[in-house]
């Protein structure tokens, strides 16, 4: 059995101000063909078109907080989904005030969205399950920023066990027992003998995980929510030359993001949310790499298979 998709597409990697090369925050995560848009800065819908992603595949939009570089692309995207004939329900996970903003925009512009939107309001305390199905579960958790802000944790559900087809014949096991074998159960073969599951199956791939840490000051309390994830995205707005500015604005430096990754024992760290004052983002790698060595830089159009 092949692994199911678990792929991240970077749509925007800049912080408050976009540049000619970098758009505000937005990422698209595909888990087993469940598409999650994470934050929605300006021009996100243009980026979706540029990287050939169909809007109507997105059934879940997660907004970390209500600073403009994380949600100002949402009104236009919702409108375009409507104009393109969307009918299926859209789920939005966000601070409660976002619904008021969208309702007001639609009211003053006399806009009527012709598809249902289901609002899920995030909480700023503890780890909270906000979505779950048979393939994936999604949690929100609190970030330490100037305003209400959450991160998001995506965890793949355990995959079924793999069947060793040659062993089925050897142990005279009925095809009807495959379903129970995939669930990890022992079975009784055609001769009435009990066969252990481990003698007929192969361990599946380990479930994968991704944590999205939006705007936050350096905060070791995050570690308990993101421990051991396969990929951690952690904002790195500043370099060490602006560490004081990072603290004043409740943001992080590249070095601080790397230190969080090391404390959390994650497998890979993705840096992003770069201040527009830095034209060369390779400097973020240089400052982070002494503290954590498995690093990636978020750049527009980059696809990461987890």
C-alpha cells in the first residue's frame, strides 16, 4: 500500500509587508486529498492560480490570527469561490471576530455567498481538536503574540497494516480475513488454527505530522504541543541584529526558531515570515544552522513532501 499524500505548498513567506518576491503568509497542506489552507494573506488566490491549485478542492481554511498579513486575502478568495459556482460547504477555523469582519464586508458590498460556510472558533488555551476524520486530525494551540493567535497541528491517522500476500497462501488464510488483519487482529485460518497478525502482516509507515507556528515571541511553552513532529514551520521574522525588535513586537528570530526546534526534537524545521528589510534570506539559514541542522527556507512555490 502506497503512502497517502502529505505535502505542503508555500504560497507566501513574507511578514507584514510583501516584497516583489515574497507574498504574505499562506500555505496549502494536502493530507490524503484533504486540502487545508493555512492563513490567507493578500494575493493568496493569485498564488493558488499561479501554482495550479483548484480553489474548490479547499474545504478547510485555518486563520491563525487577525493581523492583516494573515487574513486579508480571505474576502476575495471567498468571493471567487462563489463566482466560480462553489456549492459544497467550506469550513473556516479562526478567532470569532473574523466572522464579524466577513459579514460586514458582505453586508456593505451587498454580497451573497451561495455556498454554506461553517465557522469554527478557535480557543487560546490548551490543545484543541478542531477537525478529525478517518485520515487526519487537526488541533489548535495557543501562541504568544500581541493579539489572540493560535498555531495548528496536523497528525496523520495510523495507516492499516500491510498484508504479506505470500503468507496468506502459506498459512491458508481466507481473503475474507484481510479486513481484520489490516486492523491488527489475529485470525483463525481455514484449518482452524490461530495465526498471529505479525506472521501475516508488515508494519505500516509511521504516521506523519506537521506543526504550524504562526506569529509568536520565543516561547518554550510551545514545545509540549509540537514535540517530535516531522516538520515544524516556525516564524523567523528577524535576524539577531533585530532581536530587541523581535521581543518588542512578539516575533522570533531565526536562531530562536532553531532553539525551539531543538527543544521539541522535531525532525525538520521550516523557517518563514521574513521581514521585508532582509533581501537575502540565506542569512536566516546561517544564523539558525548552528542550533539546528535540518533546515528549510519557505519560498513561494516550494513543495515539501512530509
